[in-house]
C-alpha cells in the first residue's frame, strides 16, 4: 500500500479478551498539503501524499479557479513539514483569485 505505514495496534489484554495479542495494521499517511496558485498559498489541508498533481488539478477545477486550458503546470514540492502543490495559471484564471 503506497502512502501508508505500519503502526502499532492496541489489543485488549487476556484479562479482557483471552488470547488477545498486539498487532500491526497499515494506516494511511497524512501530511499537510498547501495548494498554491502562481506562488501564493490559497489553501492548506491534510491529505495522503499520493497523486497530488491530480489533487491540485481537481481542486482548481472544482472550485472554479481554472479550466483545464488555463492550467499551465502543476508541480509538487516536498518540504520538511509537508508538500506544496504549485499550480501555475494563465492570467485570466489568476484574475479570479483576486
């Protein structure tokens, strides 16, 4: 599973459930993800750090910020405390953010 890490799982002791054993399960990783348009951060949210180009593109389309033709490029920067999805727009789309 991509974007996941093993983490300890709590199990009740034998006094509660006879034969119970601690174990591990995979949990999705979440990091802070900034969505920046033409160099200015517009939103920050927690997200799994997979498919962030698609995530940023979908956000721009869903929020009415840009059409597919108005998106020039999408780049993901890895930072010490999360990710920054840099979305570069044509001037007509950037005007909608003002």
